């Protein structure tokens, strides 16, 4: 059985959980719910 | 028939990722909790209909606030977004580009416009890595103001999805924004027009030359759970897979090439000899199982 893909998925799942644990999700939400003037080419 | 399935999934994905259809009434962007989730494809979160966050925008924002974040002992470096992208990449590699990304769907449709078609030089395929390294990570983190804050430089200067999905609709919905339009908007509009024109001439032009999200997924093509398999004994070197590949890949030389978006055109539409199949972990597609039984 190939183990590399499962190891990769597990590693990044842990990274994702770590990001959740340090509070990155509210920051992603906060930025995504504001109009990004820079994305529009205005700001 | 088979390509119709992929087209349908692309369309459904585009509608789900842009599912906030009451934006003409609210005249602003969706601000609900779904935006905690990152879109698997390129979709600007300032698109009025967007229901999820753009992973590239999220990473740039986290890089742009890296210094203040560390000074405040918050250590936000994008683990959540990178972990999410890595899980997807580990499972299917660059497959979201071929089946889910709304901007990929747009490019596929633009390429159907009749006219002259051109082949792109291979050197341009390194462009996405340049934009990933500098536009997504280095510039937002290093080009900072006096307060230590950077900017989302890729979004600001390059991303055509932002201009198309956010700039134009929001300027239509919010007249007050029109007074803020300056030279940068017109430059971005020109960049958008350039990408649209090039996508008519060359398949998946943005994906092949610029997209940093595709660059991230490309790192996983060789190690993902879902992979293509090539059987040289069945290959007649007719080159039809190469001719039909939207990314210009010689599938018989590199079946899990970093550029491959796993659209499966090569195995579903092109190869008549069963030389290309796929595997998902230890499971293989019907063509390959046939070979195994006979072998």
C-alpha cells in the first residue's frame, strides 16, 4: 500500500488544525467579509 | 458525453462558490460564516455572489499582517489555508483546477471561441511559481508601510479574477465606489482584457502562465492519492493525448506532470488504446484492471 499520499494528507490536516488552534479562521473570515478595494483595483 | 460531465461539475461548482444570489438586493458582498471556508479554486471573495474565501487572498492578507501578528504573539502564518490546500492536493493533486475552479471554467469556454490557436513555450509554465513566491508570499510580507502592514500585491496588481468578479460588479452595484476609480483600475482592466484575449488564443492561458493556486496544487501531483498511470505497451505514440491536452503536456512522457489539471481528457476522450488510466490509492480504473487480469 502506498503510504506517501496518506502521510501528506495527514501532515496537512495537522497543519490545518494547528492554524485553527492559533486563531487563523476568524482572521480569514474577517478579511473575506470586507470589500477588498485592492482586489477591485481601487485601493 | 464524458466531457459534458466535467462541464456540468464545473458549472455546479461555479454556482455553489458564487451562491449568494441576493446580492442585487443587498448591493454588497456575502458576509456570512461560510466565508471561513476557502474555495478550492480561484474565486475572488469580493465577488458579490462569492460564498467562500479566496485562498490566495487569505494567504496574502495573513502575510501582509505578519509582522504585527508576530509582535502581538498571534503567529498567524497561513497554516489553516495551506493545510486546507495541502489536504486537497494530497488527495487529488491539481484536480480542482480541472473540475472545480470557476476561472478555469471561464478559460475553457473562452478557448472554444473560434479563431487562431497558438502553442505556448514551456518556459512560461514557470510563471505561476514566480507569482506564488513573490506575489503571494514575499511581496505582502516584505513590502510594508511605516506601521508594518503589507498589501495584497497579487490581488492589487495582477489578479484578473478580482477585476472581473469583484471590480466590475461592485462598481455597478455601488455608485459611490466609482469616484474612487483611478489609473490602477484601468491598468487592471487592461490586464483582464489581455488574459481574456490570450485565453481565446491559448488554452488555459492564466493557469499555465500565472495562477499561484495552480502552482501550489502542482507540488502534489506526484504524491497525491489520485494519479494517472501510463502503460507504454499499449501506447502507439499517436500523440493525440498531447494534442488534446489543455495544458500542453506530453502525457506519455510525464503522466503526473506538475502542470496536469487532471481533467482526464487524455484518458476519457483522446486515447483509444487504453494506454492511460488512473488510480486512487490502491484502486485502479477499469482499463488498468483489465490489464492486471490479463497480466
